[in-house]
């Protein structure tokens, strides 16, 4: 099943732009995903398991690297957002 996720990150640190950029770069390191970044969100499309693994890894990585951050996600199963 395909899954589309709209993901928005709200870092709780002063250097929030750098943290957002680093997280977007981390998302782009995963293969097999279609990724489109906009000013307010990043949309990730791919196989359900691949998208969920990316989310799991990126959220854990961001906590290790930057501490607490707020992630807002909208999930659209069975839909390929463009």
C-alpha cells in the first residue's frame, strides 16, 4: 500500500532553521521515497513500511541530535500526493 505523509517540524530551539534543514536532509537519505519540500511542510510518498521506517528513524535521530521537537503529521493511506 502507498502512503503519503505531510510532515511539519517545530524545533523548540533557537537555531530552528538549521534543525529543519538537517531533518530534511535526513529524510532525503532514505531510498525509495518521493519527497517534496514546501515552505511549511515536507510531503513523503512511498510504500507504507518504508515511510513508517523513515518516520521512526528520523524522529529518534532528531531527538538524539537536537532534543525535543514537535512533529505534526497527516497520513493519507492509499494515496500518492504529488
